[in-house]
């Protein structure tokens, strides 16, 4: 259980970092991108579930988390304006 939580947080942090690189110029710092990436990984999993897209394995989890993190960063950027 704890190992799964740590992996989830690390994948979310990686997703937040990658989403920050993809969405350059978004005006958020590294730590905020990582936190939004963790939230984004949940959002990505939810959205992929709604769309009935299965992303199995580590690579699938990373892709799901990055997509969710990009969406969360985009929405946060809109709300920041």
C-alpha cells in the first residue's frame, strides 16, 4: 500500500515536471508543477476511464499522468489570468 502511494506520487511528480516542459511559459514554478502533476495524474486516470482508454503498465501510467497534468496546468493557467 505505501509502496503504491510512493510510486503514484513519483509518477505524478514526473508528470508535473514533463507537463511544465510541454506547457512552457505557463508561469508556475517547479514545485507547483509537481503538485499539479500529482493532481493531474488523478484527473488523467479519471478521464481515460471515462473514455474507456486502458493505459496499462508504467509507460501507460506515465502517459496518463502527463495528459492529465497538461490539462490541469492548462486550466490553472486559464484561472490565473
